[in-house]
């Protein structure tokens, strides 16, 4: 059997996307069967269902069951309302940005040929006529708006399911660790599959709608589609930075005053910042992460499609081969669906020490199955031999070459995931060494944590380097683009694992605030500790894929801007290189300082409430949660604008004033330096967090010797965790968006920069 027909390809892609959406809705339905209700009749019925959740026994510390359920429902509602209102406020600001930036895209691209409506000679398919530049301006703007809307939807839906599932996870923890794990994981699965399927479906529909106008002009069609990736990453940047500032301002305030000064537990209801902290987990780690990984997916697909459109696939109008990136993503949805069943239905979790291995097993199973899936897709979707565009030349490639490109991206992702886990999990020596260093105070803890973060960069960079070398050698820039897609092909599983973490964290917070027993809190803590590590793995994936994505986009930009070679020894390129390498530090300085100043206000407010509200520490007074939520909201919305402006304006300024070669240097510099800073920041923060949890859990003799909570070593660990919070949840994860966003923006605006850029050098 040969290559798939175009008709069959047109059916398979949307069917896979709809299967993903259907599976997500099924998981949502299964989670919804866990009841969180405060209305019970005299027969112990709960909303018409026999209440099987908690029975009628008293809780260990004397709180009646109906009161505990009522409290869970109340806290869940407060978190949901806080998260929803923050996102709506943020999206109102971003709607203005979308409109303004959409106009900029239209004006810049339309002006390339003076808003001409005449057909132009094609850039790559010489001798043929392509659609006018004005069409590229219009359709790039539409694609940009589609990308922003899909990104917003991805983040919002993820946040909704997370706030829907947190109290349900808490209540299921009363039945056992296994039930709670399945509820949290299923909820994460909803987000993973909705994002992967929506991203694929919208991209597929957009391509087919654009084709109605473009017809045979595939070069113009896929160039305008790159706006989709730009829209996705623009929203992700603000979502990540805004959400990161929100969550860390609350977290730092809650930890410093609550844990260190007042010596009360992390999620104690007496702490005024506790609701803001739990809201922050959802808007930063769920909504922000969702938008971030959607951006990576959209950009890697757009980069691969653009490079393919100027190769033999596009010139010969081979629709199935052209859709290879989309078919890979379709196969990924099916593979992740099978993989999920291993966690929820095949292997049952009975003990706390089985949680982390189960989540790691998800990564391994999805990678092995996806390797087989890639082989099938490469054989059936591609001709046995074809030519790819290679910086002005062409390269003959066989279909098995592309199999290796995608597969090495996929396996490099697994290596990065496992290395991240080794450096951030308390099961291994690096984090245990950091915890041990707390014996002599916060200073040694900080020194050990920084050293760990720097060291954790080494193997991921070698993995990325190997993936780049192999994929570029085999299939030029297209190889790198599909390697990035390979790393993201199991995005549904990766996101499910990632979203599981904040859901478990919230579940623990709700258990503490609802006054549930010590045993339940231990179970939710075990879920949360595993979630911390998996969140670090998710960030590792995001950063690794961002490196490959931005390199693929860089290659597409160089092709589109008509640059034959990027020579580092020319002054134009070198100044761009050194400035680009500085940008991640400038960006990190902005985001870190934003968290610091917001946390300062939060600490002062929490201290004020402890000092002025009578009986607050004794539990008889009620804290003012709303004021802390307001501080986080105001700070994050105000502070997310300067870092966002830095990232979005840099390519426009560099390309317009200094030209395409200097901008190429800026992109290369920011990619090389940004990846290193992002990995070390994320892993340092993750290690400090888990060192603190290692001491708090006191599971091993070593941990017991450092504890208990409130000891000097524990206080040193809390300070380390507090320093690491903005590193791992604000600056680190946002940096991967910086390197991708600047690259995709440069690609979208490349025609303008090539025609009108370099004003300063023209004047000299």
C-alpha cells in the first residue's frame, strides 16, 4: 500500500481531533460524578444521590462531615470565582492588545508592496504568479487573531476544569490515595486533550478556509498561516508572566509571614493570602502553562508547514505529505489516549510511593507508542523520496530520514523530562543534598540550589544539540521543525501530568482550610509532592521544545528574509548576537523585580492583618482574603506589560532600524542564552521547593533529623523555596516564550524587514 490519498487525509485529521475532544469530555463526565454538595436531605441524600462520599462519621479533629463538605464547596467556589475574575480582567486588557497588534501586522505587511492588489511573481516557485502582498497582510492578521483566541480558550478551559476538580480530589482522598490520584489525573487529562485537539482542529479548519482563496498558491497560504503561531505565543507570554506574578506574589507573602514569622501551616485558613495563593496556582500553572504549550505546538506546526510549502511538497501540491505535521499530531492524540488508560484503568495506585513512578511511566509509554506511530505515519504520509528547501539549494530526503528526525525530538524530550526529574525530585541525591545544606542556614541552601540549577543544564543541552545535529543533517530546517513537533507530539499526556500538579496542590490547600484530618492532608501532600516534580518535567519539555521550535522558525525567517548566510564575524550580525544574548537577563530582571515588589505589598498586608484583626491567630477572627486577591491582581496586570512590550518590540525595532542580518543575530543570541537561563531557573526553583517538602514530610531518617516543621533547617528551606518561587514559576517558564515569540514574530514580519528594514545602516 502506498501513500494516503488526499481525501483520506482530509478525513483522518479532523476525526482524530474530534476523538480527542470526545475523550476529554468523557473524562470531565467521570470527574463530575464525584459530588461536592452542601445540600443534603434527612435521608443522607445529596442532590438526589445517596451521599457515598463521607458517610456520617466525625472527622479526626472534630469537624462534622456535612460541615467539612460545605467548607470544601465554599473554598472551591472562592478559588473558582477568583481565578475566573482575574482571567476575565486579564483578557479584557489583552483584547485591546490583540486589536492594536492585529492592525500593526496588517499595516506592516500590507505596506511591503504599497497595499497593491496585483498578483506578484512567487518568491520560490519562479515563473508562477502568487497572490498579492495585501492578501498576505489580511490573512496573516486573521490567522493571528485565530491563534490568540485558541490560546485564550486553551488557558481558560484548563483553569475551569482545574477549579472544578480541586475539591473533588480532596473529598476522594478520604476514600484512599488511589481515588484521589485518578480524579486529579483525569482532570489534567481533560485539559491536555482539549488543548491538543482544539489546536489541531482550528489549524486544520484555517488551512482549508484559507485555501478557498489561495487555491494553488500554497507558498502564500502557509506563509500567512504563520500568524497563527504568533497569536498563540503572544497570549501565552502575557498569560505566563501575568499569572506567574499573581501566583508568586501570593505564595511568597503567604510563606514568609505565615510559615516563617507566625509558624502556621502553609494553607492555614487564618493566613489572609491563602485564597490568593490557591487562585494563583490555577491562573499561573494551569492557564499560563496551557497557553504556553499551545503556543509551542502552533509555532512548530507553522514552521514545519512553511518550510514544506517552499519544498517539493508545496511545489507539487502533495496535500498528504504537506499535512505530515498535522498527521503526526493526530497520531499523538490517539497514542496519548491509549497511554492515559494505563494511569486511570490498568495500574491501580494503592500506596503513596506509587504516584511518581506512575506519572513517569506515562512519559515512557507515550514515547514508546509514539515511536511506532511516527514510523506508520512516515511510511503512509510521505513519498519514498522528495526534495526539501535548504537555504537556496535543495536536499534529497527519504521518508525514513523524517522518521528519525521526529523520533529523536521525541526521545530528546524524554531525556530532558527524566533529567529534570532527577534534579528536582526529593527521591534522588541532588535535592537531598540541598535539603541537607539547610542545617547551616538559608545561605548554604541558596548556594547549593544555584549550583544544582547550573549543573542540571548540561545533559538537556547535549540532548537538544544531538537532536539538532541529527535532524538538520537528515532533513535541513524541515528536520528541526518536525523534531520539535516530535517532542510535542505527546503534548496531551505531558499537559495532563503537568496540570495534575496544581490540582493536587489546591486539593491539599482545601483539605487544610476545611479542617480535614491529618491522614487526608498527608495523602494530598503526597499527591502534591509528585505534582511538583511533574510540573518541573512539564517546564523542561516546554523549554526543550522551545529551543527546537525557535531554531526551526529562525531557519524559516532566514529563508523568507532572503539571507544566504548568517556570518557571525560581520559587525551587523555580532552586535545582534550579543544584544540577543542579553535579552533573557533583562527580561528575567523585569519579571523577578515584579514578583518582588508585588510580594512586598503582600507581606505588608498579611502582617497588617495579623497585627490589627482581633483573634485572627487564635482562629476567632476572620481574615480579609479579598484584599490579598486584589493586591495580586493589580500587581500582575500592571507588571506584565513592560516584559511583554520588551519581547514584542525587540524584533520590530531591530528589524526596522538595523535590518534582517542584525535581527538574525538577535534571534540566535536570545535562543542560545535563553535556553540555559530558563532550564537553570526552573530546576533551581523546583529543587528548593522539593527540598522544603522533603523536610516537611519527614519520611526518611535523614529528613526527620532536619525537621520538624518550624525547625531552623525548615525555616532555611522555606526561604530557599521563596527565592526559587519566581525563578521556577515566573521567569524560567516565561523565557521559553521569549525565544519562540521573537522568532515567529520575525518570520511573520520578514517580508517587511527584507523590503524596508535597516534604516540606520541606509542612512550611514
